[in-house]
């Protein structure tokens, strides 16, 4: 008998194999659009705001992949540090971000980095700054389809260490800490914000918990970065990223994270590293 008071999010068995597979969807889309088969770059970036993707196109450093079969997005190919990376912009929200990430992994992506524009929760910090998300509060639904119910999605400690080391070697200051992933940004109440602050949360965004859970479920390196740019539109200078200079800094941070994530993926394939989920 169905418990009508129980959230259906708790009904999922993440170990039960799915029926609707991303590879099948992409193959159907490819046939329908009459596209050749392609392989995604080994390292891919999800740029939720889409500003980095637009900037790469405007400066001639990225090109659109015409054979990308996804119905919802466009894939850019970008040379970052001598390596070709994939970039997809505008994948806002946990369900959409995970849908596109699944498709990238199905087409051969080995490691994924995401960057979101996030709101500040923690006291004593001043935007803008970059946050390397070590764990994310699961105040969204998508992660429950990939990992059993729990309070946090926790990134691989060894992966986080590799990324942090790469940033330190480059002299780029990056905070490490906890984020709050929500499905409803306009329902962030004062009492909830205070409670999250007491819990040690640094930022609030909409994707990290789901993407970290996906990475753990698939055994793929997933790095979630937050560019903390605002205090939820409560300050006059909120959402200021520093113009093109800020975009260039973001691209540098993402390129370093991609390089580190790919290094971690290679270590996993060579049996040198492991990955832990929630």
C-alpha cells in the first residue's frame, strides 16, 4: 500500500537500473537530425550563466560543434592550456545540469567541471570570490535519484585535494567549503538562511548537490565551483563579476579545475586513485 504522506523522492532505489538511457536518446536525436557521430571532449565545462561560453565565442577562442545532437543546448570546443575542452552554457538548475552531464558522459566525457553564480551565506566574506565545493546540502530533488536519501552530497576528497593544489600552484585564491543547493531560489527565507549559516554553509546555488551525486553514481570526477558574486540582490553591487577581466579569471579557474579533474580521472583509470560519494 502506498504511503500517501511519504515523499516520492524517498521511493527511489538508485541501484535499480534505469530504462531511459542518455545514449539511446542521443542516438535517436542524431538519426533524426541526420548528424554524424561525435565524441565529446575528455574534459567538459558546464557554464550555468552562459557568460563564459558567450565570451569564448566573442573572442574567437571557441567554436560550435555542429554535430552535437542534444535537443536543448549547443556544445562549444575550446582549447584550454593546449587541451580541447567542451563548454555548454545555460544549463541552470539541477535537473537540466544533470541531464546534459549524463549526455556528455554518454558521449565520452571523462571529467566534468561546473561553475555557478552563487549567493553568499557565510558571514565574514565579501564577494566576489571562488568556492571549491567540498559538499552540498541536498535541498533539491535530482540527487535523490542518484544516491540514497541523506543531508549532503560529498565530493571526492582526493579530487578536491588535486584541484586545490592546482589552484595554489597557480597562485589563485579559492575558498573551500559547503554549499546549499536549492530548487527554489526565491524561497530562501531569513530563517532558512540563518539556519544554513549556523550549519557552516558558505554559498547557495542550484546544481552542485545533484552533480556531485551523479559523479559518485557514475564513478566520474565532477568538480563544482561557485563564483560567489552576490548577497541575494541585497547590495547595490551584487552580481558584479568584474567585466571581461572577471570572465578571464573565471576561465583560468575553470581551465585549472578541468586539468586537475582529468588528471584525477587518469589516476582512477590507472588504479592510483579512488572516489567517494555521499
